C-alpha cells in the first residue's frame, strides 16, 4: 500500500482500509516480517559470508 508523496487523502484511504480490514493489515505485516527474515537475517548474512570465504579460499589456492 503506497501513497504518492504528499497525498494525504490516499494515505488516509490506506489507513482506513487497514482499520476496516485488520486481516489484510496482519497479512501485510507477516509478509514484511518474512521478507526481512529472508533477506536481512543474521543467518542469511552468515551464509553469504561463508560462501564468500569459500570463494576467496578457492581463488587463493588457484
């Protein structure tokens, strides 16, 4: 749910939608949390660093 910058009416309409449909708000919150966990979690960062270390080690051996 995005509103153009400065469009208070659109923002208010989105807020009202979420107030009128709490399940939709919960679904959006869950989707956002899932996205953050998938893309920005400590586990994901550790996996990416591990892959980098393996590639650097293999390059050094070559």
